């Protein structure tokens, strides 16, 4: 993706919100929210499944990630305000939102605020509210450590991330090799997906763009996601669809299952043996997009 191809919206407070579009540009709009860290770069070229299904994917950079301007002291609910404004600027009369992993809480925030035109919400491998600010003990250690360091030793997490950024810039092939071989902490289902050459290339571009402005926003967002969301899943105002792998150890399945028990406006789709990266599975991705396009089955 060329640097000069970045699309942006100028929000009312003067910030730029960057986005990219995939799929059928005349199709049903689905607003895609990346994980933590992440960026609007969802695919190297396009998304053939979205094109096939008549879906217009609009992927955004959250404030401070990629090419979007930072918003100091932002909250989850602030993002819903940004999306409300963005949808109006893009002329979207009806749309859905889809949050993946760390983007899930932001999609849920939209479901709570219910911006004009929002039809439905999808939470895909989404993180869930923490209890007392602590990551669940069933979460994989590397993730728990990142959340812990973001609050207790941000300087150390900054050093770790900056080391990764330096490697991306000075030894990109070495970094890509580490991506394909450094997933021993993940379930076999995830490793099989992430070791594909195409997925490694997409992940590399996605991550490098995520850190375009440095490491600070990732640290800030880890703190933000571990705090109270100031709303609950049972209070969402629009139909919400939750898609989750039963072997997910980055956003533990049992935590999601417990949350779903008290969320009457949410429909739960679970996948045996599937791990965290279910949006990379073609069949699951199709089910997610079709559910948003057509509504509850």
C-alpha cells in the first residue's frame, strides 16, 4: 500500500481519522476495527470474500495508530462518537461494525451508544472486561505480561515494543521469520494459519503501520482496555453477534462464555478447536459477514 494512498476524514475537532476500503465499494457497509496493536491494513490487496458477498469493508485506524491523529485521554465511548461522525461524513444510512480482538470493546461501545444508522455489531475473538483491572489468569502469559507492564512498568513495555519496531525496520525478513516461528504459545489451529507466507506478509505490514507513530498508543490502549468499559454487554442497544474460538487463549473462551450468559441482546457463535485468529479462516469470515449483512439466522 502506497503512503500517498491513505484516505482520511477531517473530524469536527480537527483530528484526521484514517481508513481503507476493501471488497464491494457499492455493497453493504461494515466498519472494521483492528486489534491491539493494529491498523487499517487488513489485506495486502483486497478481500475477495467481501467482494463476493457484496460487503463494503471500511477499516479504520484508531487514534494514535497508523495515520490517525491521537486523541489524548480517549475512552471507548469516545470512539463511538468518532464513528457516528465518520458514518455521516461517508454518507452511510445503514451499516454494521465489526471489532476483532482488542477492537471488540470499541465495537461494543458503538452497540451501547447506537450511532444513527447502526444496524448490528460483531465481536470477533474479542477481549472482554477485566475484573478489578487484571487480565484473566487463563489468558496466555505474553498477553497478561503486556497488560501488567502497561500499568506497572510502561518504560519496559516501551523498550520491548521499540525493539520490535527497530527489527521491522532494520531486519524485516528476520522479523517475518520470527512471526512464522514465534507462535509456540498459541494453539495449533492458530499456528497453522499464521505460518502461511501470505498471512506473515499481511501481519508484517499491518504491524509496521500500527507502530507508524511509535509505541505509546499501544501502551495507552492496554491500560484503557484493562479499565472499566463504563457499560456492560447486557446494555447493548442493537443486535450483537459474538464469534469466538473455544481454544482461544489470548481472549479466553470461558471468560466470553460467562459474559454471554448475561447478555440478552447477543447471539453467540462458538467454534471447537479454533483459536484466536478466526477472522483469518475463510468459512468463519464468511459466516461473520453474512450474519452482519442479513441479520439473525
